[in-house]
C-alpha cells in the first residue's frame, strides 16, 4: 500500500462510499482441545464465583452482617471476609485498581490478550450464550442454513428460537439477580425477591442487568470488543515484539496446499507449507476473522483457532501448533534457520511485576497494621477562642472517634496543650475530671464536643499545638491527633 | 425557490438542495417522518398540560388545572412526611428532661444538631452564627450569664425572653442615673472609676475611692450587690469579672450609668414548639459556658 497516489487521478468512486459497514453475523463452530478446556474451566470458575459468592457466610459476631462479601451502602461499609472497610479507607480500592491495571499490562506483555480471550465478562457470557445457541439450534452449518432459509417458519423452528431466548433471558436474569445480592444479605433478599417484598431498586437493577447481559452477550457479542471497548486500542501501546500472541506461523504454513497436492509437490522436491487451507480456524473464530492474515485488532486471542488447527494437523499426521502462541521474532528466526527464543523475563515484565509486588505489598502491610481506633479533631472556627469571666481562655474542638472494631471500647482522652490547661467533654461527667473517660460503641463513630481551658496567668502568646491522645483503657491502643490552641 | 429535484448526487443517488460550497453539495435529506410526527404529538401533549396543570395567568389568579395541583401543596405534604419520619426522635426529645437529654449521647447529638439549625435561623441575627454576640448582645460561649447558665435557667430565658412583654419574662433594668437626674456628672465619673477598680482595672488620677464606694453602696449595690458580684435574679451583671457586655472603658461605663441599659430578647414560647426550645437550650448550654 505504499504506492503514491495522485489525488487528481482519483475517481469519485475511489474515495466515497458508505462509512457504515453492516455486521456480518458470526457462526462459530464448536471445537475441542486444550484451549477450549481451559476456557470451559475458567468460565465455570468465574461464573461460579460470581453467582455463588454472595451465599458464602462469614461469622462476624452478633449484630454484624454474616455475609462474606457485602457492599453495605446504607451503613457505608464494605465487608470482604476478614476485612471491613469504612468509606474513608476507599484508597484500598485505588490500590486494588492499580494492581488490576498493571496485572492487565503484565498479562499483555507475557501472553497478549489473555484477559480478552479468557477472563473478560463479555467473552465469558458471550461464550456461554453461544454454547446455549449451539445446543438448541445446532452447530455452525445448521445455524447458517436455518438463518438463511426463506421458507415460512415451522413450529419446530419457532419453538427453537423461543427456547433459546428463554434460556438466554434466564441466564441474564440470574446474572442481574446475583449482582444485587452483593448489596444486601443474600438469603434474605432472595426470599424477599421471590415473595415480591424486595425494594423496588433491587428489581430495577435486576432489570437493567438482565437487559444488558441479554443484549451484550446475545446480540452485540464481538462488536463490543471491536467497536465499544477501549482496551484493544490501549493495549496496542503496551505490547512489544517479545509478547506472545496467537499467531499463524506462516514460516511453516505457506504455501497453502491441499494434502494431496502437497504430497505430489513434495515428492518432486518442492517447498510447500503445512496449511491445507481448510478454513477450520476461521469457522471456530468467535469474532469471524482469519488469523492467517496476521495480528488483527478484532482478534481476542481466545486460542480456539489453535485447537481447530491442531485437530486438523493431528488428523493429517503433521505436527501441531501451526497456529500457536508465538511472535514475529521467532518466525523470522526460524526462517533464517535459527532456534526460536522465548523471553518471558525481560525489563517490561520485571517492572510490571515489581509494581504489582510493591503496591500489593504496601496495601497488605497497611491493611494488616491499620488501627481500628482513630480520632479526628476539628477546631471550632466561630469562635476560635472564648474569654471567660476570670480571664482564662477556652478553645472548643469537635472530636470524632472512630471505633472500627467489633466491640465497645472504654477510652480516655488526654490533651497536652497550654500549661495547666483543663479538658472537659460536654455531656460527660467523668470520675477523672482531667482525663475524661468515655464508652464508644463498636463499629461506629462518636462525635464529642471537647473544651480545653488555659488559666488566665498562663495564656499562651499565640497559637500553640495541642496533642490529643485517645487511649483504649483495656487494650492500651492509642490514637492521636494534633490541633492548635489559639488565644484571641 | 428553484426546483433542484433534478440535481441528483451521483454517489448517494439522492437529490440535493442545490447549495454548493467548494464543490461540496448539500444533500436534501428531509426530517424522518417519525420525527415530524413525534414533534406534532409533543405539541398536542402540551395542550394536555394546559388542561391538567395550572397554566394560564388570569387577572386575579390563574387557571388551576383539572386536579387542582399546586407545588405548594406538594411542599406541605413533604414537610408533613418529614415530621413523620422525625416523629419518634423528636417526641423523645419532647418528653425527656433536660438533664436526661444531656446524659444520653444520642439525644444530646440530636438536640445539638437541631439546636444549631434553629439557632442559625432565629438567634444568629443578634447573637451571631457562632453565638459570640457583640456589644449589647451577650456572648453565649462564655461562663458569664445575666440570667443564669443552668439548663433550666437558659431554657426559661429562651421561653420567655428578656423584657419581652411576656407575663413570665425577665424584668429589671439598669436605670438611667444621669438622664433621670439621680447622679450628677462628677458623681457618675467617680462611680464609673470605682466600678473599674472593682474589676481590677486602672482608675483615673485623683479619683476619690471612698466617695465612689459610697455612691455605689447607695445606688448600685441594691442590684449589683455590695461587692459588685451581680445578681442573676435581676439580670444585674457581675462587675468584678473580665466580661463586659457594653464595654469596660470609662466612657462606656459613664454612658451605661448615665443612660441606663435595657436590652430586649423576644420570648420564643409559642413561636417554637417545646421540643425545639429544649433542643436550643441544650445547644446553648453545650457551647461551653453552661453551668
């Protein structure tokens, strides 16, 4: 395509035409083999986790939710097995997203679009929907024939279509149903759902996700990957020449010749390729492309063409993996008669792994060592300071205590600020006047109004720091905060 | 208008409008029929609105619509719902005693939140949003109280006000000793300096302390007490401390003694419901100065 074109020589028909290409419906053929088995396994695992995780129980004691994974929006809590996160700890999700993003980069630099081909929900559900379609309407050829037929529909065909869409809708409905279970106690919600007692919002979300699953996996399918998803575009910038991708090894495959012809030509001592041009790789492709045309944006690298080709090669007694995970470097090396080399460990993968390890490590460390007792102090703004009748100065603070543990705590508050200052908490008659002691309830925040008074003869010149220490009397855990004591 | 129907675009096979810019012709693509029909339907739909909802202004009022809808009625319904939602909690606030509210962290938090809002709406114009007051309007954060700083006393002041005209209001005022001719100018200066000395403030050179004490005992001690410690029954402030509602400098004191003082606070009973007044009393008490 490097031919230089003189614009004046273009005929109108060359540069105009429809900007819209109608979709060519894809009829992937069933296939068996290593990668198909891997895909079945991953599908069972991913869907199993998604559908059944909400039903896993986790004992957190009386009064706390017993669901292992729960996003409790009304109470602003996120539960994940032994972890309970509060809204202000949302940065753990940021860390998780960083790890997830870099893990995608790593997958990409090792084995291409592993995410797209095996793990992406779009792929998994589309694969499941194709399986249903195949089960009811038959394999590729039958489906093509049925769709192309212009005969009036018979009852059998109509019932096939109705059955297929019913099963699709059932799967889609279950998908939406599982989603809402992550936001409420699953067994309770299931009971409410079937007795029509559940909140309207649950039904609305189930409806939305039923619709999206049905449309995305039943109709839009590979178009989502080709036109809607930004990830195929992004990863073009993340890959390099060493990354392994699903590749047609043209060094071995070309020229394509039928088995019979190849035998004749080889007998004559001529060079022919292993590809018999059977189009099995095209027939099984869920995005409807020909892998032999080289790397293509539409290719989600699911590996099904590898299985298809391997089956053919086995049948005709040629070595497997005419299509396989490989890269251009090795094709050229083989053409030059050198042995292929695979470089999984290289600067790119080391850096990605290091980032994952670092972020994961920091997150795990902070999560493991985070305090379940916290204190925030906010100085009154209006007024910043109050002069009392005997000339002493008082500052007021709003103290917010966070008890993230599953038990009530008795805490004592110490404030070290101006010399000989006294501390008082509004509404608390503590037996130890200078060191107010308070019970703070479990899994809750308590807001207190705290007054620090400095005597008249010790009025500080200007603002000086005040350190607040909150000590759990029983466990000795201390949380601290610092603010200022201000004179008018 | 020229008929361009004969001007057919070679690529799309559609007629053009005949407009041409640098060789680019505009296709004559009419609005889709479904769009035009929808447009006319929306016009028809809007006529329905005229009938169902208030729409046309009349000379005195406006058309009310078929079902008498009004957004004000909606607000009333929403406010009633809000009352219902808050019902239990506010009822608890209404029945609990002031002391109980202060002991119960949940009620205290509720009363403080409610009190703060109501304070902002009703009290802040005089006392300031931070309840810091200003000249003539007491600072409610400090520990000096004209009419007492216990929960009950604060509640009483809020309920009935000060010199508000309510039957149970706080009465008593600072007389205008100068204006009414009770004290002469030089006596006022003398007693003003004596009052400053009570609070430990410096006095004018050559002022007669004994005379000042005598004037004070004869005129002021009845309300402010012999030692000037004040009397909350009469709203007479303590003159020995560091807090001065109208200023502690000589000129301010002379003005106070000569002209008298009688600040007014309205009575809130009847304007605010009892639970709200209670919440406000707790809020003011919790600012820090409460006794």
